[in-house]
């Protein structure tokens, strides 16, 4: 992959946006050479004046794992789209950023440059740990977002815009509508894009701890891998060993680690005695920057007596996982029951009102911590705002809060939440509404993280405080 930036003239950046790009470049420089591949995905809109970018995404990764096996290209009279994987070198990463500073994405395979349209300004956001729409997760994924005009304004420039979906149906590779094409390219739907056309560059974690890590015979085996370009001596594995009455903390640096090269990674296993501990939390970092954490457990031991009881009916959590992630719309009661069970295993006292017809005017689930803090929870197997769930849970939380104040319990905290098995990127359209009402959105990735915590001693109050971090942040722009 090579790029010629000789004619590129990036728009003038204000100080805030220069800082955004500078900070993102610093992150990539720390991991220089780690990113060997880039997944380029975009949809452009062709008008009589120019072809403009509706939404573009570049994902930088140390290997091709998880990327599509074949490239995709699509074009009609008014739409152009692509999804392709490219080999990259450090100079290519610099070129990608230079184009991005002008709101541009360069598809070298087609020899075209698509640019965000703007009404006087772009806006930028740099997120050093996670995408701002998805603030939690075990892997660090820094990114930068560049936003242009409203999608509505851009699409209104197409003559006969209302017939665009019919144009897509008639294509050689037919799509029912624009949302289906966006999804096929791995991009957000129009509702998820919301108010801005956008280009985003996401840098995936250059290393991670494998889920094959385990504790066996009082020895923890932490399996990990890092991008092959990284300096082994600058790698560090930190860990917390959970003993019965204490937590032991330690770390080991690169020159004590033995690694071998396998494909695009260096792979290693660090072993450490843990006595009779059942759980260890491991952290992988490079040059003092953590980029992944994971729970390592002894499958033969349990620290959670609630889970030990649950194993009588569901030893490996197979039934619970099936109800959490495979409940269909017509069986949403299964999902609601599973969420209530999961919260109980985590140490909450739960009351499941939603499964009782005469009590359905209440919230689906009330979950109470040992300290008395209260989760007011609605469950849905669809979007968080399906059947106005967000408004309902906000209203119920307010009513419960007023009742508690009147009863003399004003010190108790109340957290409204909506739980869905959909992944975070599928619920982006509802995030701002949830943010306005202070509602936590608990999605597929968060449920998976909660399942990992079942192995630990129950600590519902910690889970309650952690859930506050799942209240979306209202979108804030840096304009220039």
C-alpha cells in the first residue's frame, strides 16, 4: 500500500483538533510497526457536484484475524461502497492520518478519494481508550472521529432521493435498502449514524491475553500474544491473585518472558504459583500503557457460593448463556428471567415483576445491593428504546425515588438501566436518549463481562458502581 500526498492540503485545524490528532499519533507511535493490516470500509454518495463520504471507517490491526476473507465493492448511479483489507506499513499509517485531517479517505484499489462535506467546519473527537460510544471493555481501542455535515443534507442532494432504495434493489448485487448495504460493509445504520457524516480511525489492541489462560494444580498459566513488531523487553504482565482473605499483586517484565513467533504475533505463557487461589486478574501492558485485562480462573474451584448452588441445575452456565444470548422476540421472558438470575448470582437481591401479569405496571426487575442501592431495570431483546423502554424506566425510577424519599430513605442511590443482548454498535441510535435520562445501557459485551465475574465473590455494590459507567456520555463536539 502506497499513498501520494503531494497534492493533499488538509483543512486548517484549530488547537483543539491539532491536539486530538497529535495525541492519537502519539499512541500509534508507541506501537510503531504493530499495525500490519487496515480494514477500509465506506459508503459514498454521488451527486452532480462530487462524490462525498457518508460514513467511513478504518480499523488498524496487527493481524488479519477477524477481517473479511474477500474484498467487497459496490457501485450504482448514486452510491459507491467498499469493504477491503490492505497490508500497511508505518508510512501508510501516516498517510491515512494526513488524509483524515482533511476529512478524506483514500481507496487506493479504486484510485479514488472520498471527502466529508462540511458546512463551514468539521469536528473531531479523540478517544484514548475506547470509542466514545462504547466506553467499556477489556481491550484498549483508541480512535479518532472526524464529522462532517448531516447525512440528511448529503442524501437530499441526490435527485429523486426517495427512490434510492429502489436503485439499490436493481443493482447487480442487490440490496433492499441503504441500511442493509451499510450493515453489509460493517458500518452503522442511518439511525445509528444520527446527525453527522463521519470518518473514524480505530486502532485495535496490539496484544491480548488469551481466553485459554487458566489455573491448574495451584499454578496460573497466563497465555498472551503481542504484535511481532513490539519490543519484548517493554512488555509487562501484571496480576492480582485473589486469596481467601487477601489480594496479592505482582508483575513480570519482558526479559523474564519466553516468547515464540507465530504468524503476525509473538506468543508466550507466563506461569506463576497461586497456592489455593481460584481467580487471578491479569493485565497486559507495553511501555507503561495497559491495553488488555482478563480474568483467569481455576475451573475446579468456586469463590461464589451462589454460583456453586446454581451449578446443580446448570453446571457450565450453558442454559443461562443460551437464555441471555439466544432468546427470540417471542421468548423475551426467557431473557428477562436470565437477567434476573445473573444479577442474583452476582450478589443482588432481585424481584422479577415483569413475569407476573398483575404486576407488569412495575419495572421488569428491581435489583438491590447489600448497601440498599437499587437498580430499576427494563429488559428487551431488541433496541433499548423498543416500546419506549427508555422513557418507561426513567419514569419508574423517578416514582421509586419519590416513594423512597417520602419513606425516609433519601440516601439510597437509584440507577435506571436497560439490558439488551444486542452488541454496543447496534444500539448507538439510542445512546443519546439514554444519556439525557441518565440510563445505563447494558449490552452484549457488558453481559459477557458480568458472566466472567460470577467466578468472583459476590460484590453487588461494586457491580452497581461499575454500571454507572455505562450511562452514555452526551455527545460533545470540537468545532473549527
